[in-house]
């Protein structure tokens, strides 16, 4: 959808606040990528100011989290509540777009949110993130060096690393004729109706870009046109575009091959040992999710106590073992059962972090709409 000229003009002239503009943009039907384009085009994609003033005071008695589903160990919340005397409420989401759209539309009351790296420019543009009080994070030294000072949040001024993973192929070894090692498997008519891809434009389009040797962040029209054609060709063989719920279908054998996040694949493997996971030879995505404090957080001290709590080795290890994702907590790694190693230098040459697409987001969004409608 084109960016309404009246909204662009209102933002450029300062007639609307960011929050009011974002609300009106979403009400007008703009997608999240289009909103990001609007902000970037008007020079509002800079990180929020990093100054902090005032004391946070004693820990509050409530904490409200907004997290990805299946992202906690069974005892993460109960143990925190008992130790700190805080009542914790957890709401969940299935995509960054779902979460961000809710925040951009004006949702308040959350103390901690867990976005992926590529979403940070949008959250900074909307001035939604509060800087961290590092003096309260006494366990900060447990973070592995590779997760420090990321490009999307220099100096980790606004984020505490939570987990990392990759996107790849989860498959039933007992049902497929050979282990899939390429994104080309989605063209294989032998598995028609037995395959799924994620309901996520960045993962789907990105995988077909990688198939043809392009960056998964490519904005080249020719490369994207090719990825669109490949995605539409593959769609004829898919059972559905589905994210987290496909785990149960893999376990049951209703789905044989699924594009899936590594942690979700590990969760499914725990229930069904016949499931395996592979990174396609063409390469794929690596991602990192991190806790952030919204500026509107009503319980900021409790939020900081929770961030410091998950940086404890035993807590980080329990989360990693339950979720199947890698832990950025280097002190926790030896305590985990899975001991998922950090990517090697060779593996990193085939893995890419997603980047904010800025003014090209609308192009990607239009292609995704055409793929799903095609």
C-alpha cells in the first residue's frame, strides 16, 4: 500500500507525534514494513536518546512480559515469583510483526518485550525503548562476546540477549527418502501436501534468495522477482504456511518436511526422535532475540531484576534446554544438556542476520502479498 501523502507530510512538519502518527498509519491499513518505511523516509530511524535520570526505587510487586510462545523453562517464572515476591503475567505472540503492530498501535502495560534483531530500527524509530540501567545487571559479565555490541543496538544500551537460533529444515527421517539439504526440496512434488513453510515473509522470501546465491536481505528487483517466482512454484507443494503450530504436525507425521526455527525443531525432536534438522547448503538465517524495556513500562525495577535473573547460569541453561535455542550466556553453556555450540567461522559465512529493509520494506510486503494470493 502506498504511504498516504498526508501522513508523510504531517510527520515531516512535526504536526503529529510519533505515537499519534503510528496509530493513524495502522488504522489506515499500512503494514508494519510500510510504517517502518514512513519513519525512515522522514528521518525518524535514529536510536532513542540514551540518557537516564532518577532512581528506579524498590522492586515492584508486579511484572508483565510479552514474549514469543514456548520461550520459557517450566520453572523460570515460578522461581522468580518465589524469590522476589513478584506476580508475573505472560502474554505471547507468534511473530515480530504481531508484537510490533500491537506496540505501535499504542499498547502499554508491558514491562519486557522480546524482539528479534531486525525489528530494532522500527522500535527505535517509534521511540519505544528505554535505555537499560546497567548498574542493576550484575550478571552482565556472563554474556558471550559474540552477542555484545550488536549492530542493531550498539553497546547493548537497550537490550539483554536472550537466545539465538537459525532457520532450517526440520524433517521426518523415517518418512523422507533422503535427508533434504537444499531449499530446492520445496519444489519436489513427491512431498506435495506434506511440507510447510513459515508464515513469515522474511524467512520464506529470504530462503529463495539464498537458494539463488543472493543475500537474504537483497533489495535487487531482479533477485526478488526470481524469489517470488520460486516461492509461488513451491507453494503448489505446500500444505500451508505455518509457524510454531507445525511442531505438532511433525510429531504426528502429518508433515514430513518443514521450514522451521532451530529451537522449535529441537522441541519437536524431544517428542519424536525421528525428527532431524539441517541448515540448507545454500545458507540461511541466524537470529538473536533480546529483552527490552518499553518506555511505558510500569514496573521498570522488576524488569531489570528479571533480566539480571535470566543472566544467571542455571536459569539461562534451563531456558535453553526447554526451548531448544542456543544460549548467549556463556556461563550457562556448560550447564546445558544440549550444549548447542556457537557458530564456527565457516558456518557464519553461510548464515546471515536479517536487516531492516527501510524504504524497500513495501516492495517485500507487496511480493509477500502476491505469493500468498498466487
